[in-house]
């Protein structure tokens, strides 16, 4: 009887997980399908599902109208640069809080996390003025710094959680063997925390890739990433849903492929230390 109840519960949980997964995936599926429709079919009422005249016209128009490779390259540089720069700061910070904690460590962590609750528009004006004065407006460097700073609290929190699972005695043994601070972090701590570091980097890349508010307000043309590429298909003449869907599909495809091939590493890192 108990085994039957357990089986039914597992079946229900599996069914529920599939339903939630399909609900989350549906907007992506609908966007991809719409990208292969004509503009008339894209706004048809009732909606046209799989049975329509599939066309690549929208992708051709998007390629002719916009330099997709430039937007893609900007996204790669900005997302990758903010991640690498953030790791250089987050790893030492998380090491210090995990292995050399003070009475204010928890308060500092909570304060860092609380900055994520601040509405971005509240600090847009001063940052915009600073960027103008420093010549960072519409530059990859400026956007890389901003995205690194806004995602840094999450990176420190994640790394701190992973580092706390590593026995401090191992680092003490390394010190006794003559390892300095740099050797301790590079050759002892980092290899042991590779799953956590990898998942932190992947999450930061995803967050930076999808960031729209700062990219639309701090860039115009030269450093515009794929989020600006998508927004360019909203015009005063109206929304071109089929072409907008094609642009959106081209923008999310690289990060979806990255997430698909790195899902095992991402899950392993996100559950690092969860099961003893």
C-alpha cells in the first residue's frame, strides 16, 4: 500500500513537472513558430498554429536590415567580459567571507543582496552622467562594468555558499605546506570548487546576455548588444510581430544552445553541497 502511494506521488510529481516545463517553454515555442509566419499569419485571429505556409522571409529581411554579427559580437564581449571581471572580484571576496569571517560578514552579505532590490531606474541618472563625463557612454567597456557590478552580489553569494562546503582544514594544510594566498586560491580552492564556479559563471553569462534595461539606456549603436537588436523592431509605425519574432529567435538561440550543452554542469553546480 505504501509503495503504491509512493508510486502515485512520483507519477503526479512527474506530470506536474512536465506541465510546468511546457508552460515555461510555450512562449519560446510560440516565438519560434511566429518567426516562420507571414505578418498576416502572425496577427491572425484565431491564431494559426503549425499548419501555415512556412517561410524564411523574416530571417532574410532581418539579416538585410541589421548587422546581426555585430550585435552578437557585442553580446559575447559584454557578457563574457562582465563574467570574467566579476570572477576576479567575487572569488577573493567569497574566500574572505567563507574562511576568514568577521562579525559583520552576514550583514555585509545581506547588504550586498539588498542592492539587487533597488530599482535600476533610481540610479540611472547618476550613472548616465558619470558615463558621459568619463566617455563610457555607448562603449563595451562601460556596459561590461555596469553588468559586472549589478550581478556581483549574486556571484559572491553563490561562491560563498560553495566555498562554505569546502573543509577549512584543507586550506590550513596548504598553508602549512608553504602555500601563499595566491597559491591557496588558485591551486587548492579553485579546483575543488570548479562546479560552483562554472555554474556561477554560466548564470552570470545568462543574466548579462538577457539584460535589457541598462543596454537600452547606455548604448545607442556602437556597443549595442542583441537586446537592442530585438528592440529595434519596435517602431512608431507599429510592431512587426513576425520579424520581431525572427530577431528574438536569433538573439536567444546562442544562449539556449549554451544552456543546453552545459545543463549538466549548471545543475551540478547549483546543487553543489545540497546532499551530504
